[in-house]
C-alpha cells in the first residue's frame, strides 16, 4: 500500500499492462525485506514462546531439566541460517532487484500519459498539434466534427484542418487519421512588408485526406539497465569498495588541485625591470599597507587585490561544493556497506528480544504478541532511522549510524533473556502491585520508628 500511495501519480493514466505494474511491485517488495524480515522474526518469536508459555509447555520443558537457553538452541540455529541468508540476499539479490526496479521506474516515470481523444475537449498531448472532435462513434474509431490546429510551421501561424468525419487507427509509432469532407486553411505573412503588407489566406477543400502523427513518445521504452549500475543501492560489497576507493581518489585530487590553484594567487611575480622585492616591516598594520605605496598606485593596487580576492573566493566556493558532494557520496557508500550486515544482525537481535519476551508474557495468538512486537520494532526502527539520518548529515560516523540501534537494544535482549531464564514476572501486574505495597510499608515502618 505504501508503494501504491507513493507512485500512484506515475502509474495512473498511462495505459500500462497489468503485468508491468505487477513486475514493478515485485521488484519493490525486495526493498521491504529489510523491514518485514526483522519484524516477522520478532512477532513469530513472541507468538511461539508465548504459546508455549500459555500452554504450560515451557514449564514441562524446564521440569525435565532443559533450560530456556537449551530450548532456544534449535530456533537459534534456524535464525542464524535466516540471518546468513539475509546477508546473502542483501549482497547479491537486493542490488539486482534495486537495479531492475530503478530502471523500470525511470521508464514508467518518463512515459507520457496515454493518448486519449475525448469529445468536446482539445487534446494537446502530441507536440505541435491540438485535436478536437465533437463526437466519437460507438466503435471508438469513427470521429465526427474533427478540428486540428497545426502549430509546427516555422512562421508561428497555425494551420487549421476541419473535417465533418473521419476514422482513427494507430500502431506503436504513429496515429493515422483519415478525414473526409473537410477544409484546410493556411495563413502566411506577406512576402514584403512594405510592398505587400497584406497576409495571404489559402483555403483548400478535400474529399479525403490522411494525417499522420508521431506518438512514439507515448510508448514506454525500456532503457539499458547498465546505465543505472553505478548507483549506490545497486552495488554489492565488491562494487561498494571500488566506488568508495574511486570517490576517495577524486576527493584527494580535488584537495590537491584546489591547493595548487589557489596557492598560485599568493606568489609574487616580479615582471618590472630592476624591481627589488621589499619586505614589509612587521610594525606595519595591515590597514596601513597602502600608505607605504605611492599615491598614484594605491587605487590600482587595491582594485587588483580585490579582483584576486574575488577570484579566490569564487574558486574556493566551487571547490567546496564539489568537495561536499563527494563527501556525501562517500557517506552514502559507507552506509550502504554497513547495511549489508545490519539486516542479519537485526534478525538475531530481535529474536533474542522476542523469544524471552514471549516466555515472560505467556500469551500466544495475535493479540498481545502483536502489540508487543509493534512496540519493540518501532523502538528499534525509530532509533535506526534517527541514527542513519544523523550519519547522512555527518553528525555521526557511518558505522555508529547503522549499528547504534543494535548497540542500544542488545542490553535489552540480554536483560529479557536473563529474566526469562530465572522465571521473572516482568509484566505481572500483581508483582508490581505487591512490590509497590512492600515499598510503601517499609516507608511507613521507618516513619513510625523515627517517631
């Protein structure tokens, strides 16, 4: 649904076949694995161990001398296999899916709206032409009351074609209109503005004529996928390393070129014959430098210094923009590189949160487990999104930006595992009520003893 809401404007009214939209959704679903897979593991873990706890099967397992960690071992092996598969998916399948999705979305976005002639409305979809019909036949091919404005002439004066009826046909390249019983009007300016200022109007009647219009731009043309291959989201680990190395080299070359080009402005060139370099005394203040020069040279010297300073500022501004673009590209590559590993790590983390959490709450089904799964997944997703945005802007290092959510929630997973192992009533209301009553009684006893 999020995909449809996001790209609905690019899909409606362009006459796509159903399989094109289905193909686009299929490729887009690969990008949702990074959110769907960790959430599904979290929810399934809570539901599985919640059902075991609700049916007292965990009690039977523990009474047989099997600890919770040992009972979790088979599922842990399965989760590790899923985590490794998710890493392979991120490194091999996801870049190819993003490549196909990006190229197909580009073609869909750049395709024009499907050519459609509506009765009583001028259609300006074909460049240089405006077409209007009074009525269309029931067969969808016959046209009545056809009017065509042709704006393709170089003099800027439109040609007008009016026909009583006609038929329409088309192929992938052209639209053909066979018009009958009509008039063609052509207006041209005078040959000489002074001798013949009047305009010339030509009227030609016809019994039948053919008009051909190029509608190739309304057809979706598939571009070469190799044109999008260098995009960061469409590279595997090997490609990301190569792109990062090339970006770092480009960044170094920008720094070296900027240093050499700007430093050349600060060199002193002695072109005057007999000129001797005079060292400015250290006692001279910067604002008083002009005072030691002859009066007739002060204005030209100040103007030359101002021109050089302006040139340096413009050059530095351009280099700064280029430098910032390269730095942002490097950050994106580093984030995408770490993303290949965080998906597998998030699967393991959310399993160690969901499994003990299900054992603690002892509720199966789709009630409380869904609520708990959404709460913890939102907590993980919010932290991950904020840290990634901070890394994108440069506030955090790329490594910490992608791994911060895992670092923060890992102690929570260890804490929940410990609580489930010792059969702690973490979410038992009676337990917290009794704990509050005991604290209140201790305070009252202390007040009575003080009195």
